[in-house]
């Protein structure tokens, strides 16, 4: 997906809280992936952070 496909949804405003959630989700997803490769169990806290970040992305962008 190229950069020009990322458009804010009508009426959406990019704020620091959403950017922080997205950043945390991406960092957590990275850690989650490493842990999942090492163990079969997936930490619920990381899943929650990733889901919150993905929700923030979906709330802001039309893709």
C-alpha cells in the first residue's frame, strides 16, 4: 500500500494520543512477534495494546 492511499477520514483529526497509540501498537507488535516465535503463548497485555493501536488507525484513516 503506497503512501498516497492513506487519507484521513472525513472529520478525523490526527492528535498526539492517537499517534502515541499507533506507535505503541507497532512497538508491541514487534515485541509480540518475537515472543510468539519463541513461545506458543501470546501475552494478553500486548494483544490489547496492539488492538488499541489498530483501532486508532481504523478511526483515523480511510484505507
